[in-house]
C-alpha cells in the first residue's frame, strides 16, 4: 500500500452520472502514461510536483458532504498511476462512503490491490488488445488492458466495461469483433460511447463526420452479446 498522499488535479463535488444509481463526489487523479487522441482530460496526463487540490482538503469536503453523497469515484487521468490510490480508497471507505473507480486498465498490479476495496468499477477497453497502440500510442498497452479486464470480471465487483468509438479508430466490423472478444472474456455489462469532441485536442478526430456510424446492425449485433448493453451518444 502506498504511503504518500494521492495527487488530485480536480474535484466535482456532486455528480449523479459517474457511479450508476449513486450520488458521488468525483476526484480526478493526476497522471496517465497513455496518449489517446480522444482524451477529454489531457491536462491531467502530466503529474505536477504538488497536487492541485490537497488530499486533506478533499477529506474535509467529504466530511461536510456526509449524508449528501453515497460514494467517492476516483477518476482521472488514470487513477492507478498514483501510488497513493489504495490508501485514499481505504480512507474514504473508513468514512462510510462507497468507492468507485474509473480506469483505463493501465496498471494491473495497483488495480489488484485496489479491487478488494472497491464497490464499482467503470473500465475502458479501447480496441482489440493487439491493436491498442493505435489508440494509446504505447506499445504493449493492450496486454495491460487484457490483464486488468480479466481481473475485474473475475473479481465479482460490479462493473461497466465501455468502449469509446470513432470511425477513424474502430470500423464497425472491428467494434463487433471487439465485442465478441469481450463477451468471450466474460464481460456481461457493456457500453459503447460515441466519441465526444468536448475537451479533445485532436482536430482531425473532432472534424470527422459521425452520421450513420456505427450503424444499427452493428449496435444490434453487439447488444445481443451482453446481458446489459448501453449505447451513449454525445449529450
Ligand atoms: S487512458 Fe484515459 S486519461 Fe489516459 S490518455 Fe487515454 S483517455 Fe486520457
């Protein structure tokens, strides 16, 4: 378990959309070694020497919000980047809050330590594992994602697996083969989310036409593979 304090880059005090069925405070953890073109929070990819929001201030905020929120969601950036993650989760659990995690499945060993403390995980799978580098820019990233996904599915912790889709990054037939692979891995709750231009610094991705993508036939075929399936368009 890490002993230093977690580096928080921002806080959303109240959210009804980041943890299904719960009111949550969302803390955005600094740091991510991957470089996805569609990243909504590129300002959180680098870790600063000191936290933008001291963790003690977050704990003080949570103390004031007792009774108003159900849970704390650790988002990012990539929360498993931070050596202080597991300790921070343990602290909010000790305060009586549920704990949720948004992860892109970057660091399996830290996820393994965090999972027993977590009440819910939203995890991203970006592409067929062999093609991960196309999205993340990092060789071997797909193997980390594969290991984390299997760990989450086997853990019994409630989860949603989700994939952000964009016509330049995943063709409809690739979406379907990814979904088949995830179904075979044991994923039962899956979401496809259309790329959102908001926050994205990649002008080429932002300018692409999304009409008719990925198409109803693909959505129906993907949906038939899972007990729960959600398709999200940009709101
Ligand atoms: S893994 Fe997530 S936080 Fe990291 S670059 Fe990709 S979208 Fe951004």
